């Protein structure tokens, strides 16, 4: 328990007297989390709507792939991307290895299955008669998709929360693709791992507590928005 209380004291001290290293790590962490989540939503929402609403050959395979992606080992994804990003590799010309942009790409790939699978499941749970009625009244595919997003917004919020939580907490792909370079590509999770390996358990606990606090605050805000959306939907239904 001494490590925990020492870490708590250190965390309070870091929060009240943040050093340059902590500010840089926080900046990279938030940059990676926000951009990877946004990219995953931009790419994943249309795919989730497609799999949840439309009927076409290969739809079941697409759903199976999205669901399987929820269990992808982040370390394996990181290894594959690192091998592709190294100089002389197929994607080496993009200069993404050991960069924040490379980490964002890795985290986006890890978050995509979350967004696709959760969105497809949420849309599929909406009564299909609602969409049939909209199509019968002449609604375009875009309008039907917009209706589906509105009706399934609780599940879409869940997808966003899951994607953001993954981006904040993931460490394997971050280290492999970003290199865990101090003052450059370190995130809170990778900095925590480095401190543990160095035996600096006090600072490691402090970083862990700060990371948990950050996740709790951000997820709490999104959860409040999610519940307000759910209450609004119930209010309109009644």
C-alpha cells in the first residue's frame, strides 16, 4: 500500500506542479486519443451503418470480421505496422515510424472494429419497420442513414467511448510504432511502462493515477451525453 499512497502523493504533486515532461506526455496522449477516435468514427460509422442497414453479399463476413477485430492483439497490430513503416518497407516512404502520426494510424486501426461492430449492432437493434417506412416515403439512402444514426445514438456513443478508451489506455502498439521516445512519442500509458521498467514505482503510480483520472473524466462526460440522448429518445417516443 505504501507504493499506492506514495504514487497518490506524487500524482497530486504532479497535477499541482506539472513538469515539462508531464505536459508533453499529456499533449501527445490527448492528441493521439482525439485524432484516432475522430478518424475511427469518420471511417467506421459509414461501414457500421452499411453492415447494420443494407443487405448485400459478404455482409455476414463483414460483420464477422468487425467482431473478430474486437479481439485483435494490439501488440500484433503494432508489429505488423512497424514492419510496414520501417525505411525500405512498403509504407516506409510515408515516414510514419516513430512518429505521433504513426501512433494515430495504429490507434485508428485498433479503434475501427469497435466503432464498426458497435454501430452495426446498435443500428440492427432499431426496428426495421422504421427504416422501411422512411424508404416508402421516398427517403434517400443518406436520409435513412441519418435516421439510423439518430435512433441508434446510444450505441454510437458507446462506440465512441470504447474507441476513446482504447486510444487512451493502449500501450503495445504505441511502443512498437512510436518507439516510446521521450519528449516526442511518449503517451501516459507508454511513459508509465517505462517508469515501471526503470523501477521508478512512485512516478509510475502517479502517471497511472493521472491516466485513470483522465479516462474517468472523459468517459463520464461522454456517458452523460449518452444518457441525455437516451432520455430525449424516450421522451419523443412517449
